[in-house]
C-alpha cells in the first residue's frame, strides 16, 4: 500500500510530481519523497508526514529538473523509520539511481542473504532496497539496464509496481501478475506520467492512456516512450482489495471506474438480501459509493447517519482509553436526528478486526437507532495479505475463526450480510482467475511459505518494440 509516480516534463517536474502525490495521498500517509534530475545534477527531498507537510514552495523550487519520481508510503514491510522513506537514492559508477516501489516481496529474506553473500550492503529493512540492489548488481555486470531489470524480475517473488529513475530516463515496470496497479498517461504537450492510479493523472490535467501491462517495462525519456514485454502469464492476479477499498473511487483501473464497481456492489448487496429500513447510510468515507448503489437499487432513502471530520491529523496521539474515546468522537459524529427511533442500514467496505463495526453499531444504538443492519462490500476476510495490503494476522482477523452469525453477535448488529464472492467478481467485471483473492480464500497466486497456492505460470518472453504515442 504505497503510491508511486514518475514524470517527464518540459519544465520542472517537481510541481506536477507534488500534485500527483497529493492525489495519491490515500495510498500512504507515513512519508513522502521526490527525486529529480536536470541533466547534470540530482535533487532529492523526502520526509515523514503527509505530502503537504513534507513539501513546501521553497523545497519544490529547489527540486530542479525535467524528470523525476515520487512516492507516498504506508509501511507494510520495514519499520516506520526515517531511513525507510522512499524513493531510495543510490549512486554507482557515474550514475544516479532513484527507485520507488509499491508492493511487497515474499522472498526478501532469501534475496538479501543471496546478495549479502555477493558483497552487497543493505542499510534498510525494506524489500525496495533489495529490488534496487538486485538491479544495481545486475547492471554492474551487464551494463544494460533493461537486461538488469529482466534478471531482477526473474528473481523477485511478490507484488511490485516500480518507477526507477536512472539519470535522464524512467523505467516503469509491473510484476508479471499485475498485482498492484500502475498506469500511463500524458499531459501538456507530450509530457509523460506513470502513476499508481489515474487520479494522479487527472490531478495534473492529463489524460489516462492505458495501464502498464503486467510484466511490461515502459522506458520514458524526453524522446518518448518505448515498451518491452518481459513476461507472459497464464493468468494475472490483480488485487481485489484495490476495487473493494484501497483505490480512490474516481480512479479507472483496468479500464473500469472504481466508483461504478462499488455502486454495483451496493446494488448486489440489496439484491442478495433485500430488507426494508428507514434509511441507508455509509460508514464514511469508504462506504459512500456502496451505499449510493444500495439506495438506488432498494429505493430506501440515502441519508448519512454519521459525519466524518476530514481534518483529523495523522499525528493525533491516543495514549489512554479516555483519549481514544475522545479521538473517535472527534473523528465520527452520529447525526442523532437521522437515527433516533429508525431502522438503519449501515454500509462499509470491509470488516477486518471488527473494531470499526462494533464501535459504529454501538454509536448508532446510543443515538437511539431501533435497528442496525450492517452490510459489507466484501466477503469475510479470512486470511492475511502478503502482497502489499496492510492486514493483520489470522489471529486478529475476526472472520478467520468466526462465522457470519458469530461476527454479527460480536458487533451487536441486528443483521449482517457480506457480498458473495460471485457478486463481487461480477461487479468488478474481471474473471475470478485474473484476480488475487488471497485475503478472501486463503489461496494465493504465488508460492508463499506455509500457505496454499493457486499458482500462475510465468514465461519470460523478452521482446522489445518501439511505440509511438498513437499506438498506446
Ligand atoms: P476493522 O476496524 O479492523 O474491522 O477495519 C475495518 C475498517 O477499516 C473498515 O471501515 C475499512 O474501511 C477500513 N480498512 C479496511 N482495510 C484497511 C486497511 N488495510 N488499512 C486501513 N483501513 C482499512
């Protein structure tokens, strides 16, 4: 769960990079960073905090250069330490190298051991540094960056969408299963952007061209774009949780507007278990498009029962139980007039530990709700994610050892219904064999120690072709 972006501009790339990162803020709030190159020198700035906290006008004006990459981080692997803030910057031979990664490798340990044996030194605990080291190592040997990336891809197991700045060129690539999203677009006069989500392209007034294909390398510089398809794969494994929760609703992924998918999920939630109630309310903000779809299908009035304070800082400290309660009250406020004496359908995207649902149902009851029906836009989450979404262990996942009725009891809801996997897949409109549903099924698309695998075959078919913009 991170956001990445790469930009080639005619003027300074730092300002569009900043706006693109702003649009990707939902993908990570721990830290942000930008690296740029002006043809002669490299500039970099990164820090812990939100994009708006890490950068200001002065910092941006110091980040000169027509090309650059950026990152917002949500820690999944590696501790939340300043040295883990991305992009990672290296210098070797006479080259400058900056890398930003979204995803999670499952063979980091083995790779670290292998490359430590070869004399590589690691200064962080992240898998991103392992990717960087493997590429740098192979590049040193072959002196051909594309070959180095191909050799690296052969070694990596896991999810990775990467933007790599090597001097005046960006290499953007995505793992062979396409687990994490990455897309390409243009803005201004033939300027280029690659980003985790299309909202970053929208933010700088650009146009989405297409997704970067799984197993593809896009090479982008001032002269344009070229593409090399490195791998072919029997099936892809796009992360289903991007559609359920993680991506912004106004993003287009694999040609599908996420908002419409969530509206459909909401409609199917009603069709699968039609009930009557006085109002449908989202759990803000993740349940909003689901609740709109539910209300449209059921003709039950859409009315918000809870208001979210959008200005809750990440830095809000919650040391004691009393402070925790205050924090929650500041974050979410029930609209009592909408709730008192009414039966309410509450819609959220997922139940992970059950904490949010339990708390919100309690809040609704305290506000006088007659009935609280909870509807969830994902099937029960029964297994951890090893591929980039921050999910707890099985022990902490409420649905890993409780059935739906037990979870309903635990959150004190009048009724509880989860969307079925069939309806969810139908709403997304991608064949189930092309999705990673590890968290919902406990079966993963690649080998993970101690877990069962519904593995895909990956062939390396390195072929290179030049593409003009018109052929995108
Ligand atoms: P929980 O309270 O642990 O059951 O978490 C469920 C709530 O957290 C839902 O309201 C989701 O919108 C949100 N959520 C789901 N997955 C994640 C995640 N990986 N990181 C942060 N929040 C999440």
